[in-house]
C-alpha cells in the first residue's frame, strides 16, 4: 500500500485535481496515506486489523469519489 496517487495510478491527475478542489476528498486521501503507511510499518501491532479495515473503507470512499467524478464529467448537466 502507498500514497493514494500510487495505488490509484490510472486516476493520478483526477486525484490531484480533487485533492486541491475538495477539502473532504483531501482529508480522505490524507487519512488513507497515513493509515496505509501504518499498515506496512506495524503488522504485529494489536491495532493492525482495525487499521487494515479503515484503509479498506477509505479505498472504497476514494473509489466512490472517482466514479462519481468520472460520471459527472461524462454526463454534464
């Protein structure tokens, strides 16, 4: 696991754009980056499973943002 832009590399430019434009998305990515680092650094920590679960949930939130933004670009109103 790694930085948001590395994990979702096919959406790198969109992620960078959304991180600058949307404070909530920036916070989600920041949390993801931080927790992803913890997962790789402390696999023996008692909180490991909780952190891993949080990382998975944040990945789903990021995917949701990317899909929503992709759809809105493809189908402008």
